[in-house]
């Protein structure tokens, strides 16, 4: 009955030390993860045929530069909120 598309942005905090934070940005289509940016890896990784093609293109384009700053802007900026709850 249709298609399911989901984008998930998450921060994984392993310790109160801000060096132990990982930013993950995933694209999911019909419950299959197609592509993921992981700040620890520092690039996009594709998991399907389309995801691999997109990862290659996005790693060469402006998309990668945008993602590289998200750990600082999104995760570290909100770390105090995470640890206070």
C-alpha cells in the first residue's frame, strides 16, 4: 500500500567527554537502509545499489562538507540537554 521513506539523524553519546560523540544520518526506504553518513567514518557509505551510487556522488559533492559540520552543530551543541535528562 505505498512506499515508506525515512531520514534518521542521531547522536550517540558514549561518555560525557565530548570526544566520545558520534553523528549518524541515515536514509531508509521501505525498511532498508540505503545510505548512511557516520562522523566516525567521515563519509557516506551505501548499502544498496542506489545507495552506493549516491554515496560516491555525495562524497565528491557539497553534501559531504555539510555533514562534516553536523557533529559540532547538532550533537555537541545539544550534549548538555542529553546529559541533563
